C-alpha cells in the first residue's frame, strides 16, 4: 500500500516523484500516441493525484519533468507533423464536489475576487474522443490537426474532410482566422456496427480507440467508411472573437455550422455547475456517446486571459470526472516486466471481463508493496475498476482467506521475462525493486536502446522498437553508437530484397547525426532526466561542451567534500547532493536530479559509451531558448509586499512570460524588486544593495510596454 503523503520523508517523496514521473509519462504515451492504453482512466488519474499531493507537500522537490508540466504525447510518425499556432492544453481534474469548489476558490484567490463576487461558469459533457483542431481561414477549412503533445500534432486534414459534421465552409460573419477545437468521436451504436463489420479482423476495444484509429488512417477513404462525428468545445488561434464570454463564442461557433453540445450551459456559480453535473451523470447511460465527466470553464474571457495557464493546463478550466465502474474476474498469473532503469514492474494477467462495455485482460500491479497490500495471488477472484475506456486496476481481492501460497516477488532479475538473473535491490526510501545487472542485463540494454530511438528522444525514422530487439538479439547493436555503424551490407544480409528499406533506414539514421542537445540528453536515459529537465539543462548551458564542463566541475567538487564532525552519512549525502545542484545551477534541477546527472557521467562505462557516441555523431546542436523580449528578459525579479490589483501568482506568471526568473529572496543576483504596500526587509535589502525597485503600477506599465 502506498504510504500516506503526510507520512513521507523528504527522501521517500523524492523517490516516489521520480517513479510517478516515469509511470505517468509511459502511460500517457500509450494512451495519446499509441491508442493502446494499459491502465484505466481511474488508475491514471490516481497516479496524477498522488503526484500532485506530494508536490504540494514538498514544493522544493517538484521535478522539471513533472507530469504537471506535460500535455498528451508526441505525435506518431506516419502522418505529417503540424506545429500548433496556439498550444492545445490538457485539463486538470476534479473528483468530488469539494475539488470543484476548491477550483472556484483558487480562481477567486488568483483574481483577488471577493467571496460574494458573482462568477459564472460554463458546464458541458466531457466527450471521450480524440482532440482535434480545425483551422478556418476566411471561413474555409485549410488545416486539421490532432493535439499530439500539445505543441505539435498530426495533419489529418484529408481525413477530417470526410466527416459529415465538419463543414468545408462556415456560414455567417466569421473572422479571417479561427481555429475551432473539439473532439472527434464515434457513437456507441456506430462503434458496435463497426466492430460487427470487422468481425474476424482486428476489432476496437472501445469507441474512443475506434475514433482515434479511424481518424489517423493513412488512407482518407478508410476514414470515410468509418462513422465519425465531431463536437466543438473551444478554440485556438483567432484573429478576432465574436463575443467576450465562453458561452457567447460557443454559440457563435454553433451558428457558423459546427456542432456544439446541447448540454452546454452557463451556470451562475459552482452550485449551478454541480447541479448540471448531477443531471448529466443521471443521463450518462442514455447518451449516444461515451463521456467521462463534465468540464467547467470560467465564462468571462478577460478573466481567462488573466488566469492564463500552468505548463499543461489552463487555470480557468477543470474536468470533473465521474466515479469508476467495477466488475469481478480471475487473476490468472502475474508477469514481471524489466524496464530500462532495471525497475521490475508486476503485471496482472486477467481472465477477460467486460467492464462498462469494454473487455479487459491486463492491469498493472505497480510494485511489490501493492501486491502485498492487496494480498494478490494467481488464482484469486478480484474486483477490477474502470473509469472511462481502458484497462482496469485491481482494487480488492475477494479470496484472501483461501489457503494458497502468497506470491513471491523475484529476488533475481527474471530470465523468463528477458532478464539476466542478477540480484534485485531496493534503495532506501524507494518502493521499486531494480535489477543490479545494469548494462549486462539484456532487458535493460534493449529498453535503453528502444528509449534512445523513441519519438520523444532521437526519433529515428524507420527504426522501430521491434527492429531494435531483432538487431540486439542478432548482435548488430549493443550500444547507441552501434546504430550509427549499421551498414547497407548488414541490412541486406537480413532482407535480400530490402534495398529500398535499407536506404530509407540508413537515411533516417543519418538525419540524426547532429541531434539537438536536449533530445540527446533525454535519449541517454539518465535517471530522473526527463524531457522537460533535458530541455531546461540545454537552455541553461546552451552547448554540450558547457554542460559537460559543469558536470565535471560538480563531480570534482563532490570529490573534495568530507563529512563534518558528527555529521551522519545521510545528512552528508544530502548536503553533497545540494552542492551538486548548486554547481549545476539550473532552474528546476534539484539535488536528486543533479546527483543522478553527475553519477551518470562519473561512471566509467557511461563515459566510454558517450565517447563512442560522440565519435560517430557529426555534432550536437545547441538549443536556444526563445523568450519574449522585454526589459526584464534574462533578469531575476523578486516580488514583495501586498499587490493590490494582481495576485502574487499572476504577477509571477507575467514575469516568466517576459523571460524573467522569479526568486523568493533578494541577493546580489537580483536585478529588480517589485514592492507593494507593506514591503519590509526585502525592500530594505534591495535599497541597501542598490537594486532597482518598482511599485505595482510601475510593474504593470512595464508589462504593458512588452506588449
């Protein structure tokens, strides 16, 4: 059983945040990119909620690759990629009335609104489909794209033109540019009809997967044969807006010819929105399409603009999810998967069972502690839970009292599942067991290579995950550098009539001989260094040589450290990690990440592998961080005192948009202090150090000048 958040030590919390970041990223890619989720919505949401709870208690431990910083997953490779003019965000979730009320409370606090100030919300069903953006120019459809990772999606224009709900031309007075966003979905009846038609072929597990698979076809004629629908729920880039409220713009979109939910309402306050949630939940089973909750949005667009967004979601909207569905089945066996970091993950193989209309067969069991908490054993009757459209979680074992041996978690890396037989170990404060075999473990080496070429890393076109396994098994590749040494002769020996295939694969590899710094860092598979952390490091150090020099200097500093008199080993280790973080000097990179980064480059076999890789690459491209040009770009700003027209969060968000770094204390590195009424010691220190200061009005004027 997961330890209560309030009972976690700082070390335990850091370890669990690392595990959660990896798990959530994996399952997000399975859902958004592969259309093949492995866990239920409820289980995924539980991971996200626990991550958020730990971050709230330990804000200093928030990771740069935190799931709260990410949206969706990278687009797949068979469709052209499209950069969104305006990011397509995800939504934060609420799971109770109290969560929804707290959302409204947060909005009021951010906007500095009185408790009795009126605040209208829109409320509408959250359709379970595939997010899609439709770009109209002068009223004509010119581009349609999936959400992808929120920044880049897939071009599905030709396929979207086959959907009857989506007009080629909008009617009425439409702005020159207007991106309409919504969900492509399939009705329950159409889904059943499609699967009946596909009988004997690969059928779809649920309407959401059917819609996603149908929209992302290479051949639009296949899409044309699939009964897809569209429902608008918002917009992206717009040259002008037809109204100053959410409900007003949505009514205009409906008038232009796009479908908008008949259940979209404007509610005066959270109570009205919650009443609508209850009404929709009662009619859920009778709706023609799947929904998994109700979305609330702040109605006033000027307030939406002020509220802005966090990295992955707007502050002005939230999805209030429905409770999970449950069923009973048999736990047939427990398999163990070995990941690239050596983590052993138990997977429950279930007797097929239908939960809410979907047949499910697998569920993750997370770790040994979860198996122990549940008392799960092969042969047990279990309760499985599902919320939405995917694979369930096991929430209860019904046969704990039966006489049967408990499941013994492996003490050695399981050879039967591709492991190496090495002993497994669990570090203090961690919940996961890991293989100690490192690079001698075939499972880890294969997973590391698969990670290196994956879409989120170097994204080598033509080199799929199955090919990596085959090449490794046959001895063609053992380390990343070997990928760049593959020859046409080696490839043709495997596929004599594959000259076109070989040329395409070698061209894909050659195209990645000068990878961007951030992608290479992520591709190396350094523990705790996810996509966001890699990007932060690249932006901070700009070049590979500068980053390596910083890491080498940090390791040299670590070698000089010695325990202070009476200092425990645990405290010394923590102090050393903080020293490393200070040496790496990168926003968002704390002690744990800094230690993992330095440990990686300190190990001899990693040094050899990296040197080998450097020898086959043409170079490593610098990454330039583009920020809005302003008077405070690249500067450090401190806010102190009471702000009267802005909340502290809003002011901080403004500073970050202008390219500034916001600090909590004044030092010689501070460039500007914004002081409101009641500013005390921080303002005095700024004046003592000769640091420039502004009042709130001056700050607002500065922001306005930046445009």
